[in-house]
C-alpha cells in the first residue's frame, strides 16, 4: 500500500474522528451516557491468541512490528475473536527508540534490553530527533491499512517518560529501579534532558499515528507507580504534560495509564488526559473521588483473575461494574495487560458479559455515583 501524503493523512484524521465520534469508546471518554460499557484489553493484540503465534513468526516482535501486513493482521485478530470496542495498534513502546538507532531490542522472555544502557550526557546523542516519515513509515502503513478495515476505533500509543527511561538506564526490566532513581536524584539536569528527548519521541510517534488515522491515544507510563507522589510531580509530570498537551491540538481523546499508581492519581489526572487507567489495587469509586470526577476511568479487573474458574471471574466482572456505580465515564479493561497463559475463551466471555450487563444497567444510569 502506498503511503498517503501528509495533507491526505491530515484530512483522514477528521474523517476517522467523525466516523467513530458516537462509538461506545469515544462516548465513554467524553463521559456521555451510551448504550453500554465499552470494553477492550491491554495486550489484546497477541500474547495469548494461537492465531497470533502463527502469524508473528520467530525472534523479536520488532520483526513483526516492522511488517505492516503482519502488524495489521495481529491488530485485527482480537476484534474478530472477542468483539471488543477498540483495537490497539500492534507495536511496542520502545519502537521509536529502536527506530532512531539507540540500540534497544525486545528479547523473548525478557523484554526490552540495551547492550549499552544510558549512563551519561554523551548518551543523549544516541536519542536523535525522530523523523516519522523515514523512521516510522512501517507504522504509518500499518495504521492506514487498519483504518480501512476497522469498524471500531483504533488506539495508538507511546511510552511515558519514567517507563522508557527505566529501560534505557537499567538496560532491562527492573524490579527496584535503583539505577533510574539514582540518576534521577543525583543528576536532575541530565534526567530532565533525557525525559525531554523521550517526550519528543512520544509526541512524534503519537502525532504520526493520529495523522495516519488513530482515533484515540494512550500514554503508557506503566512503571511510574514506583515513585513517591512528590517525586512524580518533580521529575515526571512536566514531561507527561508536554506529551499530552501536544496531543490536544490533534483533537483526539487521550488515556494515561500506569500500574500501582493509586497514590499518584491526582497528579496523573493533572497531566491533561481525558481518561486514566486504574489498576486492580484501587477501587474505581476511590479513583473517581481522588480525581474529582474530572476524567473517565479505564479498568480495572486483575488480569490474574482471568485464569480463575468462570464462576469466580463472573463475580469479579460484576464487582468492577458495580464499583463504577453506573457512571458513564467508564471503559472496562484489565488493570494491566493480558497474561500469556490466558484462555482466550475467558476474554470472550468477559466481553459478552460486560456488553450484556452494561447495556442493561450500567451507563444508562447517567452520572450517578
């Protein structure tokens, strides 16, 4: 498929936004009553699906991400299988870092890894400015393929400052983020320079996805919950706000997500997104109170409970819906991503139940709390 010109892509944004303006997802993001509760799952594209394993191929997932036909097919698979209310682009938060040549890969069974982690000011040069047309042409083509096929909104995404910085500095996934916090606290100037580069990469990535046709964007700062509230305000919030503010001009709704962020919810809500992802540790009622009802909420079923018997899982789905208390600004999701060992049939049953219960007595209640 040939690449659209920049002007054609800009025109396409308006068409895609208008096309899905009354979708269940976008209505919930605007906190408007609708016919039911929308549902989608983080990491729904891949992970547990047998058809994904057939299409993906061997080695790093970056190979599949760079193949528009494969990436589009993987993105579509959960739509066909589950009937969810949104697609999320098959990609990874490290894609733009990989594209600019920093030297990062996704090691099977491990996650993002760097042979030469970020350690000093000289490493800033390894994070050159992103040129979406040349660096992310494969992603543009994937989005364009998808928006011609999808009947639900496509969610584009990028990695948040703390999470991407953690991979670059630690060189691999971390449990304690010791090197990240040491650099952040000992050299704040360098930390902010690094996060500013990361923010620019995120802005370029998200802008490219939206101009190609994505209807919603999500900022994944998954590991920001490792920070104290005052440290989040001082070292991260400015950069997340920069990213989300840049997206405001594009006219698409924004979701901001992190896990174990119950204590950070007021600060995260202040960054400017229309919706906040809530993990399973914080009840939706508490999250709505902490954010003052200013934002829609996404979540928050524990992904581990999807492995439980249906009798248990069914009760948990009802509990999440009841906890939302009929508020129209709710998108049902897991509190984090789908686990690889998940039975896809369980996810399909969740979708069917949320649609049935949500249509009967969920968002039709208006704004009661």
